[in-house]
């Protein structure tokens, strides 16, 4: 039986698009809403539904979408036991189907007749026959099987293609697709470097992908064959831009020691202040002074320092400034009559994909309402006055703002809406990202291109949070930031405190999202979601710096260092803290984002992991780890 891991409801055409673990798609139309959504109980999203894989925003409100009708029935039974078990049938039906929304008396009489229970029968005291009769009666009364003759399902094979520079996704990247049947189409990747799915209509059809350069067909990216099976492909190509300035190559006799602009640098494994100073032709003393470093012999991967000067005004020495809390009023926007997402994106210097990523509640980019408040991505510019506004090309940078869910582009097209004209955007030219210098000892000024720091960029966010909270417990952290809420699951988990609100996976996904990578699916608050999500994540054979380590199936954290042969994980919900813990390698499996795989494969040859102890790392941040009574450090 096919297992579906995600689903999207297209309201305008009343269609549900289910995505299977193997990449196949099922398009479902007709029938009742309960049938469409595999939701015989018409359950609303917000509960802790294990098999919920999406939600539908309908004219009657929001409803959960389940992976199968059997799972939907299980969730309804669990809800009845969890919420209504101590109620009488009378009270349960008046709570489940309140009189303001239903003919409760008629509904109760129908259930009473079908189940054989009385109004005063307590749910938990029902016989199996009575309980099953009640559930069946509710499903029948809700009309699950109505309009059965209109039900339609279509299975299609889809090939999902992702583009990467070898370490990060290539968002908003223009592509030309050519098929062996003579078709040509211009496409653009979404915020996570994913192209719209290619549907197999003629098995064996060849597709070639080219970069669109200045509006024309440019460099070939790759090719693939559409088969009678779904597939997920990654094409990695070195497309990195770097900017550096220098004085004229043959300067006049003026001053030659102009002050260099500060450079932001993330400490890497094996780094010391000495190696960093040597790399950037500066001194350890200057680094210590500019960054107020207390111990010049102790710097740690993920720390952010500034070179050639202190941090510029308004910035910080770490990622904490961007990791503090959900968006506030000063980076939100109230929709006005006549607004479109593309128009808002233009005025604020961001892409529509970035706006969609920052607002996971928006499922259709063509449907926004006046008065609606949306989040603006980090880096969004203040719009210029209308009389002087100038439309600027998008830069295609990955989102750095709140709560994207990371879905692949939809197969189901909404009703056509004429898009605003956009200026042609030339993709960045491929460059060598090694430090570039003019010839030394020839009296020419040196231009230093900042090092491309591709290695696990999510670690700086994880380290910043560990440093920010310095061993504080989850009950304190959750008052300021709830990592469940940050990835879009605040309704299901209103707090991180307590044994029922495990937040290790939400912490990992929060850091991945901050670095511009998709969060895992279908349940990003679960550790095993990284193993289940074969679309966005891939398993590797050994630990590398920043790899996501799955501890059996119940915990997850980032590989940070080694203590002997045992990986040290930087993670959340470890002794109810964000801290460093050593784990038995026999219990670990390792995953990286698919877009990062090419870089990870290079790292496997030289994992670049520091040798240290978890206590040393915790002590450096003032973290005191108190092992739980059971000996479990999670």
C-alpha cells in the first residue's frame, strides 16, 4: 500500500495533491470533503495527530488531512478516548457537535440508535460494540460516503529536480527545460532550489536543463529521462559569487594603508586565532581586541568573529541577533486593497518565494486579503515612496526569516493570473571561491575575496542559541522562543516544557531553516522525520561536521566534535537544555540536506572534526549539565 507523506489542498479547484514517500503523486477530486481529506471525523488541525500530513483551508474553516482513511479513523478514535472518555454520550455529543453549528438533538438520537448506548452512558464504560457503533454512526451522519459516484483519483509519476551549488540550494534560479519531443519551457526554482515537478506523460522522454542567462539558453546543467517511476534528482554546479574591492592596480603616490572593511567570519573546525590571523594577513592581538575575546587559546566552531575591525554598528559577534524570537510588528506588513505578493516583494527587495517561506499559512500566492498581516523576511528593505520607487531584480538569496515549511512546487495549477513583468535576471557567473590575490611583492594592492564558508552554515545558529541560553532549562527558554512554533507547529505544542513536548527535532529544523534549507517532513517535530524525508535529506555513511545525527529513532542533534571515536552532539532537549553530549556511535545514523551532499562527500574524506570533550565545550559556555535520574541525558 502506498504511504503518503504530505498533502496540499487546492481550494479553487477542490483537489487534494498527495505526495508519496517514493515521489508518486495522487490527485483526488470529487466526493465529500471528509473523503477528500481522509478525515471521516472532520477533525480540525491543532491536535497532536500522528498521521496528519497537511491541512485544508476551506469555506467551512481548516481541517486536517490524513495519510489514509484508516489513519483518519484511528485519529478520531484516539481523540474520542483522549478528550471525551470521561463524558456521558449526551455531554460528548453536545461538545463534539455544539448546537450553534449542528442539529445536536437529531445527531445524538442517530448515534444513540446506532450504538445502543443511552444518553447517560459514559464513553469509557461503553462496550466495544457500543463504541464502534458510535464511531460508525458519526461517520455515517457526517456524510463520509455521500457523492461516491463523483470520486476521482489519478496516480502520476513525478521527477523532482533540485539545484545546488554543492552545499546550498540555488533559490529563484532561472532554468530552461528542453524535451526530446521538442517542447521548451522556462522554469524557476523555489526558495529551496526545487523546480516544479516533471510529470511522466511519455515514458523514455528526455529532459535537458540549461541555465537561463540574459534571457537566453545558457550553460547546460544536466539531463534525465522521465520513467515509469518517480524520482528525486540533484544537480550540483559551482555557482558562487563573491565581491571584493581594491585600490587601483597601479596606484598614484597617495596613502596606501586605507582601512579595510570588517569581514564577518565563522570559526571552522581546526581553526585557531593564529590560523585565522595568518589566513587574513592580520594579527592575533587585533582579533582579540576587535572581538573582546577573553581567552585567545579558546575559540569554537560556529562562533562568529570580525576581521579587520570590530563588528559594524547594529550587528553582533554571533548569529543570536537573528535567532532571538518570532517576527514582531516592525518586520510585518498589513495587506492593503490592490496588493499582490509580487508587488509587496518588489517594494521590499525580496522574492515571492521568500515571502511564501516566511508565511507558511499562505498556501496560494494569488490569494491574500486586505487587513491580513504577513511577516517580512529578514533583510527586507523599507519601501521607497511611490514617486521614486524603482523595481530591482531579485538576487535569489535563500530566506532567512520565519517558519517556512519547505514544500516542493505544486503539480496543480491555480486559475491563471497574469504575472507582473519582471526584469531579466542574469544568473551569477561561476567563480573560484579560493582567496584571490594580485601578485605579491610587485607593489600592487592586494584584493582579498572573503572565503566562501560552505561548511554546515546551520551550526552558527545552533551555537548562537547554546551560547545565548547558557544552560538554561526548557521552561525558561520557551518563555522567549518556542522552536515548535518557529517551524509552524505552535498550535500543537504551545510550550517546549514537559515530557510530551520533545523539541530536539524542532530545534534542528529551526537551525536548518535559518540557514536557508528546507525543514524535514512530514512531521518536522519528530526526530525520525529526517530518515523519512528522502526528498530533502539523505543518509551518509559516517559523521562529518554539522551532520544531523539520529539517535536510534527518538532523538536528533548536530555532529560537532569527537571524543575519541564517540561523536559529540550539539542539540536541544538534551537534559532539557541546549548543550553538548557524547553519544555511542553504534546508536547513530547520519543525514545531511540533499543540496549539501556534494560538499558532505568531500568532507567524508577528511571529516574536519575537533577532538575534545563535551564537558570542555559546555564549560566554555557556562552550561552545567545535570543528568536525569534515569541516566538519560535527553
